[in-house]
């Protein structure tokens, strides 16, 4: 089991942080299997890359702490040491490894050696957050600057977890899953990931082929850090639930399956989720029909159509209470004002 020594509150992500330790036997039995909880994992380094750590483990080193995380709406209030210990050990199979994947894999490799001591200690930091989005924020701050895993990859990894718990009622498939079978109305996972990236950064424009990938990654990390993510009351999972509810209407589903619309909707819904929840799917279909009519007034030869669609769908959805009842002409005028500098 994990023995917890202390608990404190991280005021930035409004989460409980516990400090504890276990032994290698527990780590191999309970923590190592958690690496498989992510649909897409960080590419493992070669065994040679961590050969020195393996030999140090066998010689009795103390590894830097592993970071274990949980999501719980009910357990983010102040917890005593004993309460945190009870929660962690009872829910260990629901945990996520935010930092230490390579160390756990090296530990597993070392355990095959006859000289391996299963009783050696392993130190563990534990975060108990109320939303996956806050874990993603902390994950990026933990790994920023470690070149083997980009911020985009971290987002991809945690998006899998967010989707698993969101309770959405529409299919989300990877490109590989759609190679041999076509699922009617399915959303592309790549579009969901782009929407999540937009949600985290509070920015609909995170793609730019003119900027090299390493610099774009630095920009993306900076946007996450500077966003108001840690103050947000609306979770990404809640927005996905609304996407699922509205997508029961065929025209709405088609509109939201367009990646640029989904990105704009996701960021806009952070400001207008309460208003969106009061709109029935059939009524929303009429609202986006007016959006598309107004959008058709834009001269595609004069603008970057994808960029403008992301920006205007964000503008439109974020102000849905204003434009739901507006005429096409009024929406066109608003779009003109938004695009006048383009």
C-alpha cells in the first residue's frame, strides 16, 4: 500500500497534493499496470537509454518520486493524511501516471534481475483533482522542456482519459479504427484532440505550418500556461456532453463534425454553456443554418477560410444568447465587424 505522510492544497489547480511512499513490489503490482490506461502513450526510450538507471536501481538508489493522479469531484476538499491514504489505496486502479513512466518501465525491467530487491522504497507524489483538464495543466508544467514528449502528445494522452469518463453518447474514432469500417456520424479523434487543445489554450488558432514544430510547441505550452484554465468552471467533458446532446440532430451532427466548427464551438461553449443547454437540438439546427448563410457572405478568395470559420464559430457560439434569435442580416453585420481587419 501507499503510506501517506502529508497533504497540502495546490491553490493553482485547486487540488489535493499528498506525499507518500510504497515499495517496489507495490509499484510493480499496482502502478506499472496504470501505464496502460492511456490510449496513446509516450514513446518509450530504448533500454540502453535507461541502462544506468537500471543498474542504479539494482544497486539500491532512491529514484525521484513518481507522480500519481486521480480525478474525483468528491475528494478535492481538504483531506487529512489518513483520509488521503484511504482514498488513494481504495482507488488505486483509477489512477494515472503523470510523471515517471520511463522510471516505472525501467523498474519493471530491473525486476527481472535476480538481485532485485522488491522491498526497496519508492517515493510517490499524488494529485487529486476534480477535472482532467487540471491534471493536463499540471502534466505540461511537469514535462515542459523534456523533448521526448511534446505538449501535443501530452494532450493526446489525457484526452483519452477525458473521453473515457465524459459519458458522451457519440462515437469518437481514430483514423486507424476507420480504415476498414465506416461508422456513420462518428467524430474523428484528431478533431476532438484539436478541440481540446483549443479549450486548454483558450485559442482557436494553434496550427501554423509556417512555424517549425519545436517553436510551435513552445508557443502552445505558453498559451496553456497563460490561459485561465485553472479558474475555469466548465470542463472539457461537460462541453463534449453538450456536443453529444446537440448531435442527436442530424444537421447539427454534420456541422459539429467539421473540425473547424468543433474547435470554435468548444472554446465558445466555455462562455455560453448554460445558454447552450437551454437550446433544443432542432432549434440549434436552425441557429447554425443562419450561421452558415451569414458565413457564405464572406469572400473565400480574400481570407483563410479555415481560420475565419474557427474564429467566427467561436464568436457566434460564445454569444449564442445574443445571436440565436438574430436575423441572417444581423449575423452578417456582426461577422463583417469581426473580419474587418482580415
